[in-house]
C-alpha cells in the first residue's frame, strides 16, 4: 500500500462513524456476545480476509467508510507497525448507550494497538478506530531530562461536559516559575502528542521542567470524547483547540508556584495556528511559542501533503492521482463553503471550515503586542520552510517582538533525521532536539 491516506490516517487515527438507533430485534438463544463478535471480526483481519471483516460493519458504517478506505487504512497500519501478529486481552464498556469492546493486538515491529469497536443495537459494528498505539518498548527519556529535578501531578481541566485529564510538571524548589501550556496539532492527540513510539510533548514537558519551567499538558477533547465531537455538526476549531487551552491557562493561574506574569502558550502545528487566537481571548497569556506554525489554510496543507507523499517514489499511480483530485475537489468545496448540512469534507462539517475561513492566523499574530518565538524544521513536509515559514518571515523579519529560528535537520516533530522527510519516519524512535529544548528554556526564562 502506498502513501495516500486522509489527514486522519496521516495523524494515525482511524475514521469512526456512529449510526443512528435502529429497531431492536428479538434476541436469539444462541446469540453471540459483542465480545465474541469483536473477536471474530479481528480474527478475520488476522487471517487477511478483509472482505469478510468489512461485512461486520453496519449499513451506516459502510455508507461512510467504503471498503477501499477500510482496506487502505488497514494496509497503512501494517506498513507502519508491522504485520498483525496476535490478539490479546479484551475489555468491555458502555458509552452513550453503545456497547464497546476494546481488543489489545500486537504487531511484528514491536507495537501494540488497542482497537475500540463500537456496536449498534443490532450488534453490528458502527465504529472502529485505534484507542491507543504504543511501542512495546517503554518510553526512555532523552539525555537532557533530569528526572530528579521535578515532580508530576495528575490534573483535570475544564468543566462538564468537557472535563479533560492532564498532567502538570513542576520543578523542585520554591518558585515562582514560568509556566507553559502545550497545545496539540491535528487529530485526537493524547497529552504527550504520541505518534508511534515518539512523545514530543513529553520530551518538551520534561525538558523544560529540567530547566525550572512548569508545563501543563492534557488529552485533547477529540481524544477523550471521540463520539461526541465526531457527531457534532457545530464543532469548530474553537471548541476543538482554543477553549481547552484557555481553561488550561486559567488552571495555571491557581498555582502559587506559577509566576503569574510569565504564562506562555506553546502550540504545535494546528495548535500553533490557533495560538494567536488563544492569546486574543485570554489576557493572561504572556507570550506565544509557535512550533511548525501553518501560515496557509488548513485545506491547502492537506492537499500539499497528499501531493508530496504521492510523489516520493517519483511515480504517481492511478489511485494516487484519484486521491489528489479528490483532495483538490474537497479543498475547493471548503473555500466556497459548498457543503451541505450533513456532509463531512476532510472529516469535518461545514461549521468547522466556515470558522477557519474567517480566521487569519498571520494577521491575528501581527496585531498582538506580546513576544512570540517561532521555530521551524527545514525537513518538515507538513508545514514547510519554503511556504509557511517564508510567509511568517516576510511578515515579521523586522519585528523586534518576534524571534524566529530554523533547524536544518528537524522534521515536523522537531526530531532530527536525514534525507527526504516521510510520514513513516515518525515510527522511528527519537526525541525532540536538545537544541530546541535549550532555545525554549532560554527564551522563556529570560523573556521579560
């Protein structure tokens, strides 16, 4: 399977679709449990019988997630994590009236994936995605982390119905210390912004805490409440990103260890794109750190990524050309807002794109008076040095309130690499560059 995939697959998530309620059927005496059905479903995939597996999906699921997408998604998983090797423990729960089965599976490249399988009232699968992806080998902190120099506490941010779990990392000592809120990129990220074996937000949190900086990070709303956010036709990037970051800043204000005049927002990718808006809504933000900040529209980034990945091998085949054209068509629909009420385009409803159409992150940042630090890796194919950074540089090259720096060998995760950047390199274990951690630490600690 080649490189083409939707933005959700690029960010390591599987499309989830929930069908509406259907009339309950009379139970049969020999009726299988949802756990048994889920195991049968995964066994058919293990046996590489994807056609049979696909028939476990409900009609509503099939209408939203066609067989080619299912096959392409599964092939991408095996290309990325190795061959499907074994099926392990299962567990069950009920969420919003839906029966849920979690299945722990292992893959040959030393990964395990917990799949979340959602059943409708007919015991047909109406949702299927990855609940957790991790390497079998445990996280090993980078050399720049001093584990004895800080403590961590579990926290929650926000209020019902959007309470999010998180972690605050506090240096040892009396303080007060500068503090930073970490704001994720696209997709349903956890607090560590885990991508394969890599945890860039954990690297940053522990690296900054080793340099006397408090860091607050949290699981993203779309990670904690996937069904609710996926079905919300009024969801915008404000609810997805901005509101929860503001709640995190408010929580930091309640800590006596925090220097109240030095609270910063660090956004990565989509988080960096929305950071200027966060600062306009929250007056307690003292400065912004933008890592891999898009200057272009989100739909343009998606299109550019598809084109780039398709051409990596020097050949664009028929399927890749079809995906490129489909993405271009989707981009045009977004720009004109030619989207019906029930239609999803690039996995989002009309309200989401309408909000972004009215938002200009560069212009918003220009109107801020707080200091900004903008960092960019030159090996980033998702938010590029040639296009996005060039726009920021042209905008701020003579602005003394904005500091900018590039790194020749760093990718979108600010992890070092060599050669042309690819999406598969995110599956190679690494850490955020120590140069980046030192730059962040110096700027935060010295910024007045």
